[in-house]
């Protein structure tokens, strides 16, 4: 054997000897008499030989690679370029041939002739073995006792739960009485439950948000503390006598409180939760009186049963009162809403239904009939469309008034009126009524205005203009009335371009559509920088400004329009191609794919008849999906929106003058089949500003609702503040405050325009036409300034990545760039 391996051989010898000594101890432990040395060698000789081999191989394996190579070379092996795994295998095989150490000889030399030493080894091994066995038996005895004790604890807590509950009820009630007195809490009634006390009464008492979770934890801890305090003695009083003797035998000490607390802790936790849940239902008044009644089990049991009986009686009365209130509520709902929203029966009116796609001339035909009549009214979805018809009729020699929520223009000798649909007076008679964009009847917030116009218009003829998917629902509304139906189809076909559109491909006559004001301004700015002349249209743009932007496009002063989907509602423009820069939009709740009807409404503006032989439509992405939406047939509309009427509000006043109560009943009212209730979200938001104020006290309910229902941008905080300030002036009899006007930039001008519009809504509602004329001029001046801003070129604020500051491209939807997004740490990754 080489010198390198000799040290490992010596270590293996020492290791093997110790392993043999351990085996001797293990061999002798269960023997009741001392086995002879020869008996041991005879029975364990083969195992001892294996001990040496294992000790040697496991020790030599720690030799270094160089030592292993040297050993193998010394024994004739070629190790150059041999892998480590093979090298270890060769080494391990070769060292098996090394002469084994004679463990049997060592044992014979050490013990064969030393019987005293052999006997001592046996006695020591046997003593350790017997001690270990006794320890195991002791542990098993204790384990069995604890299992038995757990069984009895579980039984006791189940069988005597009521007794335990009565004790805790007494202790917690006493604590509660002291707490309420010290904190000066005055309960709202005698029927306040402990649950209500925790969740409501303390909050009212402190007049601020109270962290009920902390109070709950405080009482849960109190119950647990009480259980740990009196629980051990209480448990002892119910344990069988033999348990105490068993404890003494198992642990050599009596059953102590500390030991019981430790064993019962998990049970106390569980029963604590049950006790707390049950005590939540108790009346605080019942709990507080317990402080004056010393605890005696039978006394408190009788008191508890009496409280339960009274509580059940009160609960039954409350249920009966609730049932009575529900019945009364149903009578109120029937009386207030009744048949207000039932479908209309047939009426003695000639209805003409103009059904067709966008840009097919259906509105033109209806207007021509209205012009021929002695009197007529055109009802538009947008103020801009009402203004357009007003100007067109007057230019063609048909005197026509204008009435929207924000303006009134009277023309001498006019028997015709152009108005927004909300402005229809049902009592006024006209020869012809024209209701445009009637598919809006399904709009969740404004749809009821179309419903009222269609079913209550007072005229000889009512012309209704709608898309194909609204046809059957409108016919259903008209019932058995006399209806003529005219269908219109495009003369100018639409063609979808097969290639994805890029902004540098913009050409004269294009209308680029996106779905936010910011995107419109960014896109227009980019086009202007490339030398193109651009008109803009977006929803919050003043109608006068929108009109001028349209005129610039119609006259050829601009060659391109960038617009939101506002372009899809009634605007007839010489558009060659509609380009969708986006395929989805934010609808107030989430971003969603455009609907088929939205795609058709917008795309239909391409290809003006008499100007283009074909209308083109382009998309920036997902052309296949968008083409399918454009070409698919829309399912018929299934429901129309309903909203409160003046008659409904008047009937409600028999029961209450609180608008909050009305909103509650509106929520409880079940919408008739085929209808959907308006959410009244904006009205509720405004009402919260003036609830329980002098404004609500002084205004009649219909007047208050009329002010809540004013059509303005209530999502603007400054406009909400203006609305409230104006109402305060009205109820106090003061002059209306002037709107705040700013003109340092486009956004401030647009907000000022809205502020003047809101002021005009109040002026016209109050009949202050003279003042309104002044503010209309102011608004027109603001509109002119907005137009000049747009005309002179847009410089939108550059958007940069919030992390790295890099400029973000136009239309980018996120706040950080793609590089920063992909470099951000993922969940679970170290930062």
C-alpha cells in the first residue's frame, strides 16, 4: 500500500473498531444473561467483516484526485484524459484488493482472555437498555393519560357548555357595564345587541371611525383570559375522581392548574369563539344588569331563560314590523311607479319609421316632410345636430326656433323647433315630430328621453329615425298604431383595406378615429408637424367650435379630420376613408372591444354620396376581427331605459320629501320586462352634496330632481362646486354667482366653456333670458378662442416614461415604456 493511502487505512481501522464496539453494545442490550465472546463472534462474524469493508471504502473515498491517480498509475492503470466519475469508480474497485484489517483477531486479543472486561461491557449495555425502556414506558403512560384527559375535557365542555356560557355572560356583562359607564356611551335604544354595540354604537359615540376590529379582539381576549383564570378549577369540579389518581400515578404529582391550563388551552380557544358568537346576539341592556346579580348558577340560568324568551318575543315583533314595512313599501312602489312604464297601446297618430344604415339619407327625408308641414319639431341626440338643423331650416326660409338645455334662440314667426330630445314638451302639439337616432333608447342614462318622445309625442305625424337593430323594439313600443316603415341602404359601398394603416399613410379626405381627447390632440399634433392641415372633433369640444372645425374640412381649408366616436352621430362630412386608430375604448368601467354597432356607426361616415363612389375603411391592427364586426348582423335591441318622471315624483311626495328615500325606492322598484332602469349615478353624486341642507329643505322634490338632472359634466369637481353654489344662491334669493373663467390654455378654456354652459342651464331654467343672451355671447367668445387654439396648431404635453424619462410614442397606452416594463422585478424575485 502506498504511503499516500496509509493515513486513510489507519483512520478506517479506528472507525471500524468503534463500529464493532457499538455493535457489541447493540447485541448485548436485549440479552437477559451475558453471552460468551465466542457466541458473539459466531453470530456476528460475517457482519464484522462487512464493517471493515464499509469503513475502508468510505474513508478512502476522501483521498484527493491526485492521490487516486498516483495509486492507479502505481498499479498499472493509464489515467490520462480519464473522467472524474470513471476515475473514482476504478479507484474504489482497486482498493477493495488491499488486505483487510483483522478485526476478529483484534477482538480476540482484546476480550477473549479478558472475561471481566467482557462482563463489564454487558452490564453497562444492559443497564442503559433497561433505563431506556423504562423511559419509553413512562412516556407512554403519560401520553395515554393526556389522551384520556383530553377526552374528558372535550366531554365536559360539550355537556356543560351552558354553565360555562352563563359564567362568561356574567363576567363579560359586568365588564361591559363598567366600560359603558366610564366611556359615557349612551346607547341608541334598549334593543341594541352586543354585535351592534361593537360595530355601530361605539363609532357613533366617538363620532369618528372606530376600529371595531380592535374592540372585538379586546373582548375575545377578555373571554380567553377569564377561561384561563377560572377554567382549571371549573374543569376539576367536573372531572371524575380517578383522573386525579391517574395523574398522580403518571406524573408522580397532583393535577395542577398550570398543567390543566396547558392541556386545555386549545379547547379554550375553540370554545372562546363559540361563546363570543353566541353572546353577540344578546342585548347589551340584558348583559349590563348582570353586574348587580352575584353569580349563582340556578339564578343566572333562570334569568337567561327569561331573557331568551323576551328576546324571541321582540324578534317576532321586529319580524312582524319588517313584514308590515315591506308590505307598505310594496304599496308605495305600486302607487308611485304603477303603470308609468307600461308599453303604450295604439294611438291615433301616423308613425313613419325610417330604418337604415349610417349616411343613407333617412334623416334628410324626415326633415323634408317636417319642412312641408305647418309646424314641426326636430329632436336631436346632440346640441350640435339641433343647431345644424336650426341653421339649415332658417337658411332655407323655414323660420325655426332652437331650444337646448343651455340655449334658446327664438325666430319671429317660427312654427318649427329644433331641440335636443330632452327638451320635448309633451303638451305642445306639432303637425310633424322628427325623432333622430332613436336606437339611443337603449342608452342606460339618456334612453328614457327617447322612450317619452316616441310614446308621448303630440302630433299628427311622428317620424322616427333609427338603425336596423332598433326596428323591432320600436315597433313593439308603438303597439297597434298605424306605422309606415321605410328602409334605407347605402348607395356607396364600404371597402375594407387589406393592409394595416400607418400614420404616415394619411391622405386627403381621411378621418382618423380614436377614443379619447388626449389621443385626438396627440395625433393632430403629429400630423400638423408633418405639414398636414387638420380639423379636430371630440366630445367635450364646444358645438360652435366643432361646427367651425367641420366647416374648415368641408371647405378644403383642412384635409384631414381627427375625431373621437362623436363623428359617428349624425355628422355628414365629405370623408373618403375612415381610419380606426384604436379597436377598443374605455366605457367608464373598463377597456373593451368596440361593438359591431359602434364600428358600423363610425365606418358608415365614409363615402359621402355624390362625392365618392366608394367609402374606404382602414384599421391599424386585427383587420380580420374588425371586418367581421363591420359585416355581421346586429342582434335586435332587447330593452329600453326608464327614468323617473314628474308624475312619479309628484306621487312620491305623498309619502316623503327626502330624495334619499326616493333613490332607495327606485332601487327597490322592479323594472318592467323589456326595460332597464337608469342608474341615476350622477344624480346621487350631486345629491350627496346638498343632502340635509337648506337647499333640500327649500326646494320642492320635482324642482330638486330637475336641478340634479341638469345635463352638465358633473365629473368635474369645479363644476360640481359651481352647481352647489348656484343652488345656494337660488334658495337664499341672491343673484346667481358668475362662473369662474380662465383662459391660460386649451383645457382651461374648455372648462370655462362648460362653466358658462352650466350657468346658462340655470338661467334658462329660471326664465332669465336677458341674462342668458349676455352669457351666450361670452360662451361664443370662449368658443372662438378654443377654435383659434386648435387652428394655430396643437402642442400637447409630451408624455414620458415615469421610470426612465424616455419620450412615449403617440397613442401609447401605458405610463412606463416597454423596456422598463420588461425590466421590472417580477413577484417572488429579489429586488
